[in-house]
């Protein structure tokens, strides 16, 4: 288990996609659930559900595939625990010329980079996915 839950989620998504697994399981938190809601809205995953396992809660993520290939080809962590990266509304750029998405924490909550730009807010860029 990694202390950084977001890095753990990213690593789990990448390895499960490469291994062509149907589902991936990560420890649950409010931040992880918010991030997965954004990924679902951006159509990088099919669905997710929170499963209580004794005292712990885990999230089961249903990965998405198109023509047998994973939708998630790579994920890049931008803001880390040791180096926070914040971007204003004018500096949030499209990922992979619009084929990817960035996940941003803002005062409005966790949203995609495109949505943050539309709403005119900036924030901490957690990662980019494509």
C-alpha cells in the first residue's frame, strides 16, 4: 500500500488496463470517489462501486475497453505530495490535443480541466490521463 492514495489509484488503473483486467480495487476515500466520478464523466471508466470489507471500504472500478483495447493508455501525475502544482484558469491546457483529460481540485470540488476552464476557475492539477 502506498501512502499517497492518488498515486496508488493511478498505478492501479495503469497496471489493470495493461493487464486487460475487467476490474481494479483500491482503498476508498472521498477524494478517490470524486476523482472516479470525473473519470466516469469523461468516459475513461465504465462505473465504480464502494464495497465495505469489514472495517475498511474499497472501491471496485469497472474498466472500459473499446475494440479489446483499454481506453486508458497512460496516466501522468502532475502535482505530488512533495511538489504541488497549481494553475490558474488561463493556464489549464488541453491534454493530448483534446484526446485526454486533466483532473483538477478547485474550490468547486474535483472537476476536469476542461470543465474548470469553462467555469473560469483554477486549482491544483492532480494528473493527466489519456
